[in-house]
C-alpha cells in the first residue's frame, strides 16, 4: 500500500467513494490500462544482480520497467500514438496502472473484511490479504511501489488538503510537466485516480481498526490515539510483509498466510484482545 502518501483522515477527502473502474464494456482508456497490466507480470530479474534491470529485453521486463507508451500500444493492438490521447507521458501511464493495482487490492481487502467476524480477525485479514495479494501480483505491486510516482502522489495529496487541483499540485514537483494544458490535465486526472485508489485501501484499514470497541483493547491502552497508532502500525507491517512475500512468492498461500497472522498477533499482543 505504501502508505507514506496516504491521508490521516481518508474519509474527509472526495476520494473516499472511489470504486474499481472495471465495467462490462471497458473504455479505450481502461483497455490500455488492462494491456499494461498484462505486461507487468514479465519475467522477474534473476538472482544475479550483476546486470542492471534496465538491460532486460522487453520480453524479460518486469513490473514498472515493462511499461512504456509503445509497449502498451502494441499490447492493446492500437497505434503507437493512441495511448498519448489518454496518457501524455510514461509517468501518467504508470500512475494509471498503479491506480488499477490499488483498486484491485481494495476489492480484495473489502471482500476479506466481509468474510471476517471478530475484530481481531478483521485486523489480521487486512494485513494478510494485502501481503498475499502482493505476492500473487508481484509485477503490479512493483508498479504500485514505483519511486517514480512518490513525489507526484504526495504532492497531489498535499494539494487536496489545501484545496489545490492535481494539475496545480503537480506543477510544484521536479518532474518535467507536459507542455500543453490538456496534457497536464490528463496527467492530473491520472494522479487523482491514483490517490483515490490509495485512499480507498487506507479506508479499509481504517474501517477494520475503528470497529474496535474499548472492550476490545487491552488494559489501559485505550487512548484517543489508539486507532490512529494501530492503523499506522498495521499499514507499515503490511507493506513490509508485502515486500517479503513478493520475494517468497513461490511459497504456498497457507504458509504465507500463517506467517502473516502470526506476525500480526505479535504486533497486537498486549494491545488488542485476540
């Protein structure tokens, strides 16, 4: 989830209502994003790190390095210029693919929460689901964690807090802005969608934690900051486990799930009644 650019109060933004963009008849933009998602699975870099990942051929490319305007156009079966109508540059395309990844992760977490009963089960479910999802969607997770999106995503979130549009917020970061106003608007839309999707995932964590009642919290630890601290701890733990599970993705799901649950239990010991 890479929560560093996520708001403390996600539900206070317009993005709380974000939902998956999937429809029965995908738009041209959605078809391009879906084509990009098929590319990111690629072939993970070999254990030998002596060769930089940038030397990989397109067929071997994995995650963010597999995404380019020309490659996506070829995967979607359109002209090389067609993606530029929706994505003015590679940064906007990466943002759109990352937004799709967070939307799919949000779907998975919400489904897991709907099947969980006790408060502690819900806390374990959000972390376990994210970590397993990352392991089974490693290429897409790589895009979602792309450092190329970090500054822009953070800028758009800060801009929202001050009533600034995504276009204006993106003008404050160092990455080159598209020349035309229309292209800058399209890049802004891509990052708006990305922040919306990230906030939706955070809202799922928030819902799981805020379902805790004072009786669910052990001893004298129930303070005004307990929920916020738990959200921060759980998202940080989930991000760490996600990275670990991507590296260990050949392990069976039940083994990874047991590891995730045991780790969450250690985190919650003495805080939440398990």
